[in-house]
C-alpha cells in the first residue's frame, strides 16, 4: 500500500498515512488535533535519469552521463 503525506490545515503538523489508492481522497485527520489534513505532493522519483525537486534542496539527476 502507498504511503501518503499530509499537512494539517489547523496546526501545520505533517503526518503520513498508509492507505489504498481507493482511499486517496478520503478525509485524513491530524493525529495531534483531529482537524483535516491536506495531501502534499509527492517528491519521490524512481526512474533512472529523472530530475527530482525536493522542498528546500537543489534538483539532482539520477545518472551522471554526459
């Protein structure tokens, strides 16, 4: 099952939930305050040569071919 990342709209707590793809749009409640969390965009890339931009970091390339 995929792991999705969320941020609480109330307390800004970031948390992860493991849920099926069918449940991707289901409500995700914050474990600290119980308010609704919004799903964050994924920064995962598994393809060789794919550029990935993670928040707060420089983009990098998986292969270093010229």
